[in-house]
């Protein structure tokens, strides 16, 4: 059976996190939004993020492929255009205080973090986002962030693509391990 490949070509960097141990417990709104990165910067921490590609090729930062948990819309981010995703509220689910929070683009996160913190950018590829690695590298290099980030993934193929495109960018393989 052929994989579903949407007509759009959004790219989504799935998860971006600070590069400091212990940040996982920091909760200010949802997982990946501009407010969270601002809090991290104020706290002088390093950031982590995940990227996903949207239907029209824009690299967005969100933890999940599905938008249901953070926006209430039961659809995958790569099936929507940038404008459709931008209309969604990604903060109200957490608290009325965060109502109106938008899912940021990778460019917005890098602009906010440049010169302030380093990032762990996790790429979570799938068949719907074949250009995710290349577009993520393009943005990182365009924003001058190549030496201020590490790209991680559970996909060895993704890390090989990253090294082929940008050997100077540090990479890390995420390995799931079950014990017991």
C-alpha cells in the first residue's frame, strides 16, 4: 500500500529543546511556542525544538504530528497550509492565559534564540515530508545557527542526510531503549 503523500509540501521540525539537562519539567504553556522559548532565554537555558513540515513547505515547530492535543483540531500538521495552521490556537488547551498562542515557524524560533541559547532540533520525518531535512538545514544556515545547534532524530537516515548536506552541524541519534 502506498504511503499517503499530501498535495501540499509543508515541512515541520517536530521538536526543539534547550540543550540543558532538566528542562523537560519546565512548563510555560504548551511544548513549543514562542513564549516558552522566551522563558528559556530569560532563564539563560538552552532550548530544544522539533520540526515538522507543513503542506506548503513551511517548517513549523511542534511536538506532535497531530494537532489534536495542542489545538483541538483532529488533523496532521502536514495536511494543512501555513495559513490554516496560523489560524489555530495552540495555547488555550493549556490555560486561558495562553489563548491565542500560535505554533511558531523554525525561522521565528531561530530569530528569537540567536545569540542567546543553543538548540537541540529534533527532526521527525515521515513520507509526507520528503524535503524536511534539506529545508531545515537551509533555514539553519540562512539564520547563522549551524554552530549553535545539534540536530537529533530517531531516524538514522535523517541524520545521514543532514551530514551529507551540512557536515559541520552536530548530530545525535535518539535511541529508544526498553528495559525489563
